[in-house]
């Protein structure tokens, strides 16, 4: 899966000379939390709702509300935007985008096609993908188990479930408790909990969780 398949597009952008209150109103209206700043078609920054809110005068100021409103009207996006923007290409694998966001503790990255912004990939987009990977919106028997780190072990599990008439809705694996094992989580339709437990148990070190779940 590539970024271009799951990015938000067309992307909403703002001009650097836009007053911050107008930018904040735009974000509220469009229900977005960040947007690229573009000048003459060129990406020059990114702005978030936190940047805009933090630009507001302190409550401790001695200015009147009218003076505060006037000052706010004079602050523009370019004064509070982040200028050094991380970007990714639209053909970047989705997991690489997630790694970059996690490593840099950011909630979204502009997506480029050459020197043009064509989208934005955000933590919300990644959450939606995670829901799909885990089959979160589908009903079935959900299993989490530790399996030996041995070639062919996963094939034994999938074969046992398939021969019993089960249909896999999702299948993911994660780091185990140590290098000798892996943790797997999968969801199966077409079988009840007892049958799934019977078929899986001979091929795993331990079943951590097994339940009927969710939609």
C-alpha cells in the first residue's frame, strides 16, 4: 500500500499572508487540524491548529478585548507556521510514512508529486488503516497467541482454520516476548470460539486472548 492510495486529497492549503484567525476558522469549518502553506504553488511551511491557538495573546495581558482582536487580525500564517517541513513522495510505502511520523512525533506530512503538494497523510488516515488491518469493523472470533519463530508455523495455523471452514478476516503479527516467538492476532468468521480454540491450540505456545468480537 502506497501513500497516494490513502492520503487526504485534494489538499486544503493556505497562503502565508492569511490572518491566523481566518486560518483557524477555515480549519474548524473543514474539520482539519493542519494544512500546508503554499506561496505561488511552492510549499513553504505547514500550520496546525495548535500553532494558531498558541499565537493568541496571553490571558495575563493588560490589553482590552478590542486591542487583542486588533493584534490578532495583524498576525499572519507565515509568522507562526513551521518552516522546515518534512515531506514524502506519493509513492512512499504507507509504513514508511508511519515510521517517519512516529520518529519525528508529528501528526501529518504533506505528500509531494515532484515539487507540488498533492495530498496530506495524517495520523487519522493511519488509524483508519489500522482498523482495516485488524478487521475492527467485522464480526468474528478474535485470537491473540504466541507462536514459535519457526518457518511454516503460520501455515499450519491457517491450514487448520481453513480446513475447518473458517474464513480469515484479518491476520497480523508483532514482536513476541523474546526472539524465539512472535505474537499473532487474527480474526476468523464462520467458526465458533470452541472450534477455533481447538484448531489453534496445537500450533501455538500460548493463547493470550480468544473472544467473539466486534462490529
